[in-house]
C-alpha cells in the first residue's frame, strides 16, 4: 500500500517539528515546510529518507507549495497548518504592514493551501486537514497584541467549519486544535512568564508532544469519525 504524505507547515518550529517527527514515526512521508530556519529543518531531517524539506515563505501569494509536494511525493493526504506568528505590537500601535504579515502567515496561506490540497484530496476521496489555532480565540485577547492574533486564528477556525461541511462526503475531515500555553520559543521570552504559568490550572506549560499526540490520533483510523471539531489542549484553560 502506498505510504501517506503529510505536509506539515511550520515544521521548523517548536510544535511543528514534533508533529513532523511524530507522524514520521508512524510511517508517514513528511513534507516539512520552513521559512527562515533552514538549520532547524535540516536538524529534524537528519538524513531521514522520508522527511523532505520545502522552503516557502508565507508572504507568497499562491499555494504552489501544495503542487510541489504532490509533484515530488505523489500525493497530499494530510495537511497540518501549523506555521504561525504572534503579533509584536499592541493593537493600538500596529500598522497595516504588520497586520498584513500576521494575516498572510496565520490566515491567508492556510486558506490557500487548504483549498489547493482539498482539490487533490477530493480526487482520491481521502484527506485530513488540521488547523492549529489558539485558545486565545475563546477570550479574544490575552495581552494587547493578541487581539489581532486572536482574529487571525478565529478566521482559521472558520475555515475548519466550512471545509469540514464541504469535505465530509469526500472523506476529507477537517478539525481545529487550540493549544494553550506551550513550551516553545514563542513563549520563551515572554514577560512575566512565571506568573502566567501560575494562572494555568495545572500549573505548567504544555509540551509540543502533547499537541503532536492529538494530531497523530486525528490522522489515524481512530479519528475517522471526527470532523468539524475544536479540541483545546490547554491544561484547564480555554
Ligand atoms: N507556543 C504556544 O504557546 C502556542 C499557543 C497557541 C497556539 N500556538 C500556535 O501553534 C503554532 C506553532 O507555534 P510554535 O510555538 O511552534 O511557534 P514557533 O516555534 O515560533 O514556530 C513558528 C513556525 O512558523 C514558521 N513561520 C514563521 N514565519 C513564517 C513565514 N513568513 N512563512 C512561513 N512560515 C513561517 C516558522 O518557520 P521558520 O522558523 O523557518 O521561519 C516556524 O516553523 C502557531 O500557529 C502558533 O500560533 C502556539
């Protein structure tokens, strides 16, 4: 039987790299997208035959990344939309350039990639799309700069709802994962991190593998009856 292929965006990041390694351990061929961090991407590949690196900056305006993956690896069976950035300025200080950058990465490209992947998945009557959102969508904000970040992720969740309705009859299942505070570089330099962790009911950050394990579940046969759902992994928050 032909091996399945997963495109993991943000595969050079704290969460995406562990998702890529976890799916790879299940015998899935990985297309690992990175943007600036080639060194980290190469470290994850580390000579492994079935991890393929794709450099792609989400400021691009087309989804040719999906075509490249299908051309090189033969299909796209799983799309894990994990690349994402936090806004750097408060909503009151941000300019439209920063707004565009945030939405291009967190929202626009996942829409373009998902639409393109959907066409291929429909042809083969099989596909799984998982959108990595954030628990901040529930609150609308945490810090001042997370208002627009929450907006970019709320739009991503709307993609889950729409595509899950459209995809069900074609065996294309689409779900959202909402991580809480996860131990990656996105949180590392955060001011007042210790106090923030103390507000989490379980009193610790989540670890990337705790997100990756749910992705693995949704990509396995165990997830075959789950679509259009939002799964929060937040240690009691969200
Ligand atoms: N960590 C958390 O607490 C947390 C909580 C809730 C949700 N999330 C979400 O989880 C996802 C992963 O977060 P993380 O903590 O793993 O963050 P991370 O370690 O900072 O990784 C971010 C990823 O996004 C990629 N990226 C950044 N700019 C890009 C661009 N212009 N074009 C294409 N890719 C770009 C990065 O690639 P390069 O490094 O190669 O440029 C990297 O692979 C994000 O969507 C984030 O919003 C994280």
